[in-house]
C-alpha cells in the first residue's frame, strides 16, 4: 500500500497523559499536513511541513501540541498533558508541491484519540 | 476569519433520486476542492475547480464553481447506495496560503435502497 499511513489507529488515554502519533506520507511527497476532526465537523488545519521545515501552525495548536518531521519523511504529533477536549480524529495528509496550485492532499486513515 | 458554509447539513434520499449540496465562502476563493468521507473513513479527494464558472463531471457527479468564485455545488444524479457519506468542500485559507484548506462542515448523504 503506497498511501498515507498513520499509527496508531486508535488511542485511549487518561487525562494528563502524553500521547504521540505517527504519520508516514506517500514516499515522494514533500508536503505534510496535520488536521483535527471532531464529530459533525470538517477537518481543521493544525500545522504544515514542507520537507523538514514546519512552516505554519494554527492557533488551535496550543503549547501542549508539538509536531516534528525530522528527516522530511515521517512526522510525529505529540500532545502533552492531554485534556478531554483533545478527543478527536487526528488526520495526516501529504502532497507533492508542483506547478499545479494547490496540490492535491491525500489523507491517511487517521488516529482516533479518546481522553478519559 | 474565512468561513466555508455548506447546506444542507443532512440529506436523506431514496435510491435513484438526485442530490445536491451547496458550498458558500465568505471570501473569494482561488480554487475549491471537494472531498468524500465514507462513514468511519477518511476524506478522499474528488475534484478541484479553479476557473470562474467551471463545470466538471465525473460520471454521475457534476461539480460547479460560481462565477464570483465564492460558491460551488455538487450534484449527484440517480443516487446509489455507494454514494453514502459526507461530502466536504474546502477552499484555501484567505491570506495567500494555498496549501491550508478551510473545510465546510459537510453534507451527510444517506441513501435508502
């Protein structure tokens, strides 16, 4: 399978714990995005990487959230001191920057986080 | 900030009936994208519209981009049970960043066989 993959698919944690999610983009894609989706809503942009550089962060991304893409390939999203309001589906997408603006974003299956 | 609104929020149809969802942006969009998300699944890219007044077809799906580039629609002819899912429109966030998409809340389509 050459699509975007995410791990784990489901995570249940207790309030106050730290969690980390991983995203593996489509191999030749240089852009990677994180979104959050709650029930009945569309995906909300969190952050964006071009290669290893994090170029933009949403106001939604509080200081408890951090994302990395150390070698310009896979990315991790860490949430520290989780709160119940963090419960959501965390979606990763990737795209290939090219002459076509904007790129087509391909989404992974998501990680569903439940904070108890 | 920029808002992308979709109506209706829900639509239930009998198989074979037509379906339309509408998308409106508070700002002019350089392009608009449509995604489909099956229940329990993730958003899957359907199409991108760029030109004012553009119309594109994919089999039974017809996508339109308004002349003012502030609205769009998706029309499905003769729905099938495989069309079930939530349809989202998304536009680039105002401020020039073409990569950052603002999604509508989506229209959930259910089809009665």
